[in-house]
C-alpha cells in the first residue's frame, strides 16, 4: 500500500484471542484487509493457526517503509519469549486493548 506521501507502508502486527492466551505475528502491506482475511478464515472454518485458536484481535502494530525491515522485525519478534512479547505490547498498548477499530 502506498500512503498519501507516495511511500510504501508495511506493517508487522500481533493478534491474540479474546483470552489473550495465544499470539500470532504477521507482516502485511494492508492491515485493514489482512484483519478482514483473518476474521473470514475463522468464520469459514479454514484450517489455519488463526482459526484454530480464534485469533482475531489486534493488540500491537508497527509501520515500516521497507518490506525488508518489516520482515526482519517480524522474524525478530517471532523469536522472542512470551514475556518479552507481552512487555512490547504493553509498552505500545498499556491496557492490552483490542485495536481492530483503528483499521475498520
């Protein structure tokens, strides 16, 4: 996706379920569309990690202008232990709220 200034925008994001017990980390160039795709996979019962654990709530995201940086950050976060991921989420989203409304 290209923003209003002509730059590409990529996101890394963390989703969770309603109990905040499982995380999914991904990268996309269109977060609104990607959230919709995850929701649809749950509704249709696709055999995916997201649908298996009912993961559809956005709790964290970062923006990048270069896909290489976004992919590197995604890989970095996937390597972190759970406690470190929670600390990151709370540094951005102190109340661990669901942020899907930001991209509707």
